[in-house]
C-alpha cells in the first residue's frame, strides 16, 4: 500500500485503473469530483477533521485528500523484454536518493516512451509520498522495478543483448553520437557521486552533455531528461536501429557516456 496525496493524483489513479483501498478527505474536499468519483466506484470514504491530514503525513502541505492505493510490482525481465520487443530505452537510476529527482525522472520516462524504470538498491522508495507527488501521476502508468542490485541489472542487460549507456560528467560522447537509439539501458548515477568508475567501465557507451560557460554539472533529473529526450528523438526520426535484429549487425563499442550529478537535488514540481 502507498499514499496518494491530493485530488489531482487521486483523479490520475482513478483514470489509470489503480486499485484504491480507502480515501480520507477533509470537509472542504468532500465535494471534489475525484472524491465523488472514488466513492461512486465503491471506494471506502472517510471524513477527517480540518487540518487532520497535516498531522499524520510527511508532506509540507497536504491537499485535503489522501487515498490508500495498492502498489503493482514489475519484474526486471518484464521491463527488459518490453524494451527489446518495442525498441525502447530502460532508465536505470543508480542509488538516487532525492524524491524530487526520482519522481521527475519517472515522469520523464513516461514522456519519452521508456519501456520502464529500474531503481537499484539504495535508491529512494518509489512510494515515498514526495516521490509519488513528483511523478504527477506517472507512477500509475510506468512499469518500475524496485530494489534490484546493479550487478543483476547489468547481468540481465548482457543476457538479453541490451546495450548499456552510462551518463557521466566528462569524457563521454555527445548525446547525438552516443548509442541511444532503440532498445538501450540508460544509467543515471547518484546526485553527489555519479556512477562508480567500475560501473562506467562495464558499460558499452558513455554520454556527456556538452555545456558552455562555467557550468560544471547539471542536476541529475535535468541531465537524465536531456539524454532521454535525445533517445526519443532518435526513435521518432529513425536515426538509430530500433530492433534487436538491427542492433545485432552493429559492433559493440567501448566508449562511455557521462552526465553531471554534483548539484543540489531538484524540488518536486507538484
């Protein structure tokens, strides 16, 4: 179970067909269309005193409605298989710990057509209320694999013939030159440390965002978003192989891809 905060996310959960267990609403929110829709769907509705939710939720400003939702689980093989079948990227978040960054990247993964997201061991809980809020509803629609060891992720990619691209701060290919088309696993490292050197060395390619001025690095969510949108552009324009058969004809490279992560975490936008 996890908590969904606010009428907007409640409406997203209903539209996505998520399994709702209960809804708690303060008096001012009882007439909200999402609350009425949940009650009409047979979800248990409980009225709470004004200000009551703020006393029990770890959120700066609860929005008068909280729903209890049953989580769905996705498996690593399921997500990697979809990536191969449909020629789409998989976003792998390696020990990301800021809820805003993780929630934003799950949202971007949906916007850019990723097959799914993998959160390795040590990453923030996907169902942290702050993470859920930052996904702006994508948490109900994007397959997310949680608490998987990075070694298992890399082994699964190798076993399935899925190229792995590491985002690094320096020395990687520019996004337009990196192996980002079709089915590929894109690794984004922790906000402060980035990806470990041995992980980067084990990847098939690396990518770095070219930057002007004196900017040293970008927020993890911003950097990861830029790479995913380039992958989406390549898929739209047919600028790279999109199927396993096409990729099999292309020799593997040994380059690495870098993005900066040594910045303050991104605040959740919603």
